[in-house]
C-alpha cells in the first residue's frame, strides 16, 4: 500500500509542501489532524484504545476518533472520514467545532481541530485502528486520568484538559477566558456592582454571595490582565441542562463580545447539556441574537413564597 502523504505546514498552519508520513514524523514537521469527541445522550463520552500495531502511542487511550489530514484535505472532511473509518459513523452534515490546538510536542507536532458529536447508534470499529473502547462519564475520565495518566496519549490529555476547562480556554481581543474553580467574593462583588448585575443580586446579605459561588460548579471568567471583566456563573449536570444563573460584564467592557464568548465557553464545557437562563429585563432582546429561543412555559418559585398549594 502506498505511503500516506501529508501537508507540511508552518507555525501559522499554512501549507508549505507535502511529504510522506514517515518523513513527517521522523523530522518532527508540523502537520494536521482532526479529533472528535463522541457523546451519547446520557452525557457519556466514547474513549478509544489505540491498536497495539500503531506506530505511535500503541495501546494508549485517545479521543473517540482521530486521524491525520491527507494532503489537500480540510479539517472538516477529515473529521467526517475518520468517524466513518474508525467507528462506522457516517455523517454528511458539518460537525460542531469546539476549538483548535496548536502544534506542539504534546500533539505530536500536529495542529488539531477538535469536534463534538452526539450519537446513540451502533459503533463498529476497525480492529486495525482500535483495540477497543468504551463509554465513560466525564467525571470517570477525570478520575482515571489522575490515577493512571500514562494510560492516555499526550494529545488526549491536552484536549481533555481544555475541553473540561482545566486551563485557559483562549484569548480574544486582549481578553483571556478561563474556567475558574474559585474566585474571591470581594472580586466578584466588585464586578457585579460594575456590571449593574449587583442591583438584582443579594449582595448585602452576609454570606449569600459566597454561597452562590460555592454552589456553582461551572464558572467561566474573562480577564483583562489582572482585572476580572466578566463572569458566567452556572450550575450544570453536564448531560441535560446547564442553568446560566449570572452573566456579568463590566459596563466599561460591554459591546465587545465578551458576553458572547462567556456563553460560548459555558456551552462547550457543558457537554450535551442545553443552556437555560432567565434574562434581565434590559437584555431580553440580546439573547435571541445569539440563537436562544424564548420558552413560553417556564416558571419560578421564590424561596420564601410559602407552602405549596
């Protein structure tokens, strides 16, 4: 069988020439790959174990499906092809793009676009590509990685950490986005006041804001240098629903797309969950522009509303 030919690219992911697979790997040239995370409707992710016959990372666990781009092939086409070849999933519609990883030693000098697909059908994999695989909850994968990190490829570690928000999520127009485990109450309080959200939150009640932050399990923050300029505070089961309780952007930084980026990262980190929120009165016209749909049968029940009827 003829050896695969890859596009070799520069540090900007621009094609410079083509070369055989063996030469690209031997010389450590930058090239391209696509990775797909396949989830089922229960929120579990399929993780594949690479064949023992692979020339790189044999037997290690990796993303659901992955592969190199052929010369002249684009990322989207490669992702669809690899799903078919490795898992027997045949799709024609565009896949959801999550993020792009720069070429580095951790990725094997591959620029990688990462995609997500929800799929509940039968998987039929090639024995030459996969030794096996299984469906795991994201929290189970987190624990597995901590206990047995050498079970996984370097690319999987990088992709999973970014997907789960265990590091910086990216930068846009001078604003850095991060998944945040904890924030100082005073810093969040100052942001809420500066964004006007504080007018509708119980900031004057001792301990209430601290409890709100402690109870949220999905915090996405936006930073300009050392200043917190935006925050999306959510509660998610990472499978069915993510309740976006607070979306705060400092008034001085509004109309710069920060809110949209906070929502985009929150949605990506939520796995297969749908986003749910209650809009501030002045923002009712904002969310439809992002693709949100109004729900005619949503209801709230205040904590002090008395006994149920």
